[in-house]
C-alpha cells in the first residue's frame, strides 16, 4: 500500500472545501485497508509529527460538537433534549458552556438524544471505571469498543482455532502481550468462554503480571496476577498454546514462538505492525494458526465485525445495556458463521476463487453481508433472553428487516425464502457433482426451505463434499447409473416418446443424462421440482424437460421471466429466454403466465405489453400483433390489469399515462413488461441489469406442466439458493391449485 494513497484517502480536501471521511468510498478490501488498518496509521503518524495536519487529514476543521440538555432552547424554554434536536446545529456557540464537563457527565447528558454510546480510545484503568459508572447510571447501551470489540472477535477466532487444532479450551495456556483495556477485557472474555483464569498470563511493560509482584497494581490487572516462575514474555511462552498480542510491533520473536506447544495459536493483533509477522511465525512453526489485525493477511481480527452489528441488535431490541450474554452471543454467532459455506460473491470481493473454514479462515470477512444477519439477531435475542430488552423480537420478521437493510433484492428474497420454509419441497439437481450445487444444497437444508436430491455418483459427491468441508446430512443422493428406478423410469420415458422415434433401449441410455433422469423423477412424483443449468447451455437444460414433462395443457407455450430488483421498485421482464417471435396468442399466454407467478410472490401484477407504438399511434403489423394480444388476454382474464400496445417510457411513467393516455387501465407504472420478441426482451433485461444496476433473479421458467426451472450458466451459490426458493414456491402453488380443484 502506497503512503500517498492512504494520505489522499484521509485528506479533507483543499482549504475551504467541506469533506469528511464518511464521504470516501468503502466498497472493497482496498478501501477498508485505506480507511482503517493498516492505512489509517499513515495520517495518524503525520498528525503526530505535525499536529496542525489534523485539519488536513480529518474533519476537525469542519465539525463542531454541540451538546444541549434542552433546558433553554431559543425562546421556548425547557422543552427537553429530544425536542431541541432540530435547532442544535444553530446553537454551535453554546458548545463553550459545556467545555468543562468530564466524559461521564457528557455522556449522561446525551442519553435522551441517542440510542447508545460507543466509547473509544480511553486508557485503562480509566475506561473500566467510566464504562461501569455509565452502565450503572444510564438505561441505554454503553460499549467500549477497545475492550469488548477485540474480545468478541478474537474470541470467535479462538473457538474455531481450538477446534481445528483439536485442543480443549479448559486445558490451554494463554499468554497476553499487553495488559491494557483490550488485553484485560479479552482475557476476561476468554475466561467466560472456558479458559481457566489460572492458565492466563498477562505481560505489561514490566514483564509478567504475577502474584506478589512489587509495586502498585490496579484491581483489574490484579485479577490475573497468577502464581508463576515466569518473569518475562519469553519465559511465559515456553509450552504455551495461545499467544494474544495487544501491545506493540516486535514484542515477540520467532525464537519465542518456536518454544510454544504443538500446533500453537498466534494472534498478533497490534496495529499497524503486529507483534510478529506471519512469515516470521511460519519460518519456525509450520503448524501454527495465525491471525492479525491487518486486512492484508488471512484471519483479520477487525472490530468492524462486532460493534456495528452489536449496536444494531441492541438498538432494535431497545436493550438497556450491552451485557455479557449479548457479547457471548456475538462471539458464538461469528464462530458459527465461519463454518458456513462462503458465497461466491464474497470470495470474489477478496480475489479468491473459493473460501472454506480452516486455518486461513477462522472468522468471517468484514465485507460478508451475512454478518449482519447472524450477529444482530443473536445479540437481539440474547438481550430478550437476559431480560434487558424493551422490545420482543420475532426472529423471522427481524431477519426480513435486516435483509431489507442490505438492499431491496435481499429483502424480497428473504420473503420468498421464508415462504418456502413454511412448506419445503423435494428439489432434484441433475448436476449433483457440481461443487456449487452441493454448497447450495447444504444452504437449502440449513435454511429449512427444501429437501435436495443430488444426481450423480455417490463416491464423487462424497469426495467433493469432503474436500469442501460440506456436510451431506439430510441431502439425498441418487445415482442415475445404479438407481433401482431405472427400469420404471425407462418405461415411462419410452411410453412418453415412443411415437417420437425413441426405442426402449434408447430410453435407458437417455437416463444416464441427469436432466432426463431428473425430469422423469418429477413426472413420476418422486421429486416436486427440478433445477439445473449451472454448467450447461440453456437449450441443453430445457430440452429434456420439454420432452419429458412438456408445457401445461392450458399454456401450450413455455417462456422465461426475469425479476429485476431496483432500489425503489421491482419489475418482471418476459419473454427473455425462449420464444424468438411469438404470435399474438403466444404473447397473451406469456403475459398470463407472468401475471400468475407474480401474484404467487405476493405482488399485484400491472402488465404493460410493449411495442414501438402507443395505442395505435403507428399502424404496423408488429404493433397490431401486440394490441391483439392485449385483447386476447383481457378476454381470458378480465380481472388482470393489462394494457398496450405502448412504448417503454409510457409503461414506466405514470405522468405520461395520466396526461397523455387517461383512458388506459394502467394508472400506476407497470411492474410486468412483456416484450414483442426475444431480441427485445433479452437485450432489455441485460441492459437494465448492467446499466441500470438492477439485481436479477431468474430465469423463472413459465408454462411448464410441472415445476422445472433453469439456472443461468455459471450462476453462483446464492443464485442457486434463490432459484430453489422460487422452485419450492412454484411447487407449493401447483399443489394448492390441485387441492382447490
């Protein structure tokens, strides 16, 4: 990392220009390395050398803290701090009246206005006293990140590291370099996790903290003054299982690490330079598991994995404090998440092809969006369970709310997944030996949304799962080459295709193809839905399903639909994948099928049949075809809100509809767009995705006689899970429709 890049990132801009760090990008690993460790050290050192540079590299020159208790607001008198908030910016000159307040009183005055207080950079032992006092006197969460953030995150790393090396937590010996706020709090957290207090040795500037050491010792440090003959950190590390560095660069050497116990765990967490570099550790101990506080090494113990999500859970539960139960819940949630399959989208953010739980992946990545979905609910529920929450949390609803915070697309998919969970179905995956499919199957089972059936050779599937540390628990495996159902399925396929030139022997041969085998499984009722296509072209995937299952008798045509999720709205586009030049009758069927599936998702369809003409403005066979399709569809289902032919801007702008075409039955912007041909539909959805920034979900296959859905070639694991949820809902709806009849 270049020094100039770090300084430029933290620069407040040219003189007179208002610019603060939160306006700087924070979109990837490089940005994080500039904004926080190790990049943030560069402007810190510049300011230390030239104090006046604080105006250059921070927002100090543009920001003033204004504090009021709301007792004398303008001419309004004592209206309270909350009511005074709108005019606080206009009373910056009042700041001097509060300049002599100590930190405790200052925070207490903030209580009516803020939901929680994050304390930062307060030295020990003052920080313990300040936090304890505030927690006793305030009814909002108070959290000293320097203490608890490091404790919570490194605690998760410790649990997983011990699991990997096969050591019991109550047996290990832990040595700390540093005896400040972070070290003492982390040591206490480790005790709550199961490390025995007598097995912990702290080291400060004077050496080992031991019982009877001369000189004054604060009560917090004294709790770890154990009986020991060790007097230096080198002595303490002999035979130690775990080293935790919360001190300074170079605090230990490779020679010291070499004398640690078998399979040592080395957490060198000093920033910006760790107590010992990973390469120095590996040079003497190839069996070591290593973590640092830096983003440019594996296993970054970064507090950003903790405090945002801890406060999210605490505030959403209206917790009156952040107690030990909540901190412990955060640690265990992070430790558990690290064992889950990592989405391809997260791996790509870090330039990695695949990531799995192991020595180089002990805790989740900071940019993994799932951290919010795991930690915040765990913290909120711990607040409820421990009696400090003012709000009861419905975990399913709360998870939906958190998904929505990550973007509309995630919120919508969480709703779809939750619907799938209510009535899981059997999903057959013809590409059962594909690692992405196995990982997706694991997630489907863990979500409780379906019962996956993987097609392939059992030995291959088990080997791939073992290599990826993926459990096959509750995942069915069916080998098309050895299945006891081959004769039954061959008979079915032959009878289905015997008048299409297929012999009985050829039917047997076709069943070696997973797409044929899976399609027959669905047709025979041995699976509820089929999902395939991650490793093959679209026609290869859809052809077997069309031959075995075919279109629905009432549909007579199969089409493809994409859901495109924007920040403020959702639209569906069809046909985008199947029909090159549909007739008016086929367009009507495509629109009808699209409307039905949209209703299944709980969305009221507003269908626009698109063309280059607005309601007869251009007399051309192509435009007239679309107009006929509208008439056909209205006759078939008068309740559907559908209109056209119309141009795309007309469909998407309710002002144009209202002012130019007040007669249209569309009174709001359309959310289902039906294109006149495949060229238009395919080009449009891809442009909307790439240029419009929409998240695409699909293709959703419409019009099949039974639930069959096709994945995009190269789809990532989350795409597969999303489409599995769509397939389950499709199967649910069809079963309900049959019951209604």
